[in-house]
C-alpha cells in the first residue's frame, strides 16, 4: 500500500479553475469539491456530477488513452492526489500485485457507475421523438438534474446529458 501511495503526488487547485480538459492522469479528491461537466456542441456545458473527498475523477481517459469526455472544474479550493499514467506504469512494473488490486478497484468503481447510468437511461430510451420535442419546448434554457443514487452513491447525470446521448445513440 505504501508503494501505491508513493505513486501519487499532491495537486492543489483554486476555485473555478479547470482541473483538466485533456491529460494523462487521474485524481482522487482529498478535500474540496469539483464538478464534472459535459461540453455540448452549442457551447453550453451540462453538469454531470459533483465530487467531494475520497472520489476519483479522470480515470476513463487514463484507461482508454482517449481524449477526455468531460471537463472538471473546482467548485472551491481543492486538494487532490494525482496518479499519472507514467506513475501507474511504474507501479505495474515495481509492484504488480498492488497494481492489480488498484485496477480491480477501478473496474469495480466504473462498473458500478455504469450500472447506475444504465438504470437511469433505460426509461429515457422508451421516449419517442415527440417526447424529446416536448422536453425541449418545456425546458429550453434549463438544466434539469436527475439524481440517481444507489447504495454506493456513484452515479449522477442530468436530463440534458441523457437526452443528448439518446439522440446520438438512437435508442
């Protein structure tokens, strides 16, 4: 466990500053609060979830090596622990068993988040195009948050984000 802890470095950020837009690291929020938002094609941004202490952000881009799918901004001054891709690779070489445990933890966390997101998305897949237009007419300038909290409290999405993803996915 000491080897894993030594792989992280402290990272502090001021309120309203972007934690990342692109990058090669994941972060554990140690103190403060950060918000994950989805940039939309029209320039707006939709809040997906806010995270407080002991939560991880930025893991998807590290594991997929793809551009980040969301932005993260500090709501208030925050202290985070950063694990770079280089440090993770070094951990895999230096302590493969600890790296394996870390990867298992991340997989479980991501699977839990995905399961809850699927649960939240299922009812929206049944909506018709008319329902989408009705939603747009009823909420032209609003972001409507829908909280979905399971026993792990790992999922949060907004109606706008789910609506956009449904259109793209053509459920």
